[in-house]
């Protein structure tokens, strides 16, 4: 596992100009077309060091993108963590007190005896998130891995990922033991609800390629939702679709129980081990092995290692589907 910092290839935008908003929530901008349609949200900075989404949302706000139908929310989430970014300690800006993407259950948000910088921000954003029909949450990864979609555990998330058509790897999973993600919050995680969400892992945190992926998936998501036309979007954002998408079902997480965890190789993600029983690492001196043939490693990383953190998830390729984009939800 690579423990050295990756080079920072992108400029971090000054988002302070976006603090004031008509929504009344700092850094959360909602625009209403006045025409019937879905409420679509593009969310950036769920983690403070994941800059590709911030670049995209900043560009759309500076371009004054407005929806032709429905409502559009453009948001920067964990601004406090983003402000703390230090190039000498780039991984430290993931959050301030706790992971913003592990607090999204109504019971946790309602429990005012619990407090943190991230809980306060989630509670402030909650009224807007509660009204969203389609959420795109833009993320990036600790390691230099090909981009992927996190579609959640439900068929409706997989279907939306396939309609989007890109990236090539669609991860279906139950989330993390530490807590619920925004993409699984309330209606997003209810099979009977119309609301839907995707989380895009665009690439390594600071690589230029991640920005291109964030632009492409954002453009496609907005077009799929029908809130804008292609002519409304910056030129050059849409990229060719991959030839196919691989649907990968996460079967189990590997969770660190102490600081004594190490991988058997310099894994960055999407590695496939042909045979069950392959050693992929050691936890407290005991081998961690693949439980079945053709086991895929999903987002392995020790950069946030501590007891209780998922250091890798294990997945099976369930299906391969030729990529097409229907352009409308």
C-alpha cells in the first residue's frame, strides 16, 4: 500500500464567494425554474480534501447555471474541513470531528445530545436534502484507482447507474459499519421511495483526471434528470461512454480492529484475485484472505486507519452491461 502523498495536480477554488445563498444555508444554493420537474442536487465536499466536486460546483455557480425545469441545488458540504486543508498533511482535511458521510440517519440527526462540526453541518443542510428527488454526491479516493459509482444496495440505485452509463464500475453495497452515508439517507435508501442517489468516486483526490470525471458525470446526471439542456452546460464536459459497465456486489467489509493492519501488496482498488483463500493482508498478525474466487478489492486504503474503519471491501462481479445513456430519468 502506497503511504506517500500523491502530487496535487489541481487548483483548489476559492469558494468563499459562494457562502451567501438565497436558501438561507451557507454554501447551499437552490434555484427554482418555476416549471414542474424534479429537485436535483449536486453535492461537493462531503469530505474536505475531495476537491474535484468543489471545482465542478464552483464552475457551475460562476457560470450561473439555472434549471429549465424543476429545481437545482448546488452545494458545498463540509466547508470547515475544506478550509483546514494543508498540503503538507493532505489526508487530515477529510473531516473536522467525524466523518460527515457517516451521520445520515434521522435518529442520529435528531439526537441533540450528540454534537460535532459535521453533525451541525448535516443538521443545517437537512431541510434541503429532505426535499431532493435525485442526488449526485461527488467524491474522490485515497488511492489512484479507476473511477467508480457507488449505487447503494437497492436495485433502483443500480438502474440509475446504468442509465447514467459511466463510470465503468458500479459498486452495490450496504455502506459502512461506522454510520450511514448521505446517498443512503431516508428516501434514497428506501426501495419503495421515488428518491434516488448516486455517489461517484471520480479518481484520486488531487489528480486532474478526477475533475474530468466529475464534470462528465455531473453533466450526464443533469441531462438525465431533465433539468437542463446540453447547450446550458460548459463545452467539453461530456466524455465518451465506456463500452460496458460491470455491476459489482460488495459481500463484506474488512474492518480494522486495531492499528495493526497491513496489506499484502500495494493495492489501489479493483484488483481481482482468481482463487479463494488468497492472502490480501494481515490483521493483528492473522492472515486476511479472499472468501471466494474472483474476489475484487474495493477502495483499499490505510490512510484513515483506526479501529472501526473499513480498510477494504470485498466484491463479486455480478453482471456486465453494455453502456448506454438514456439522458432522461
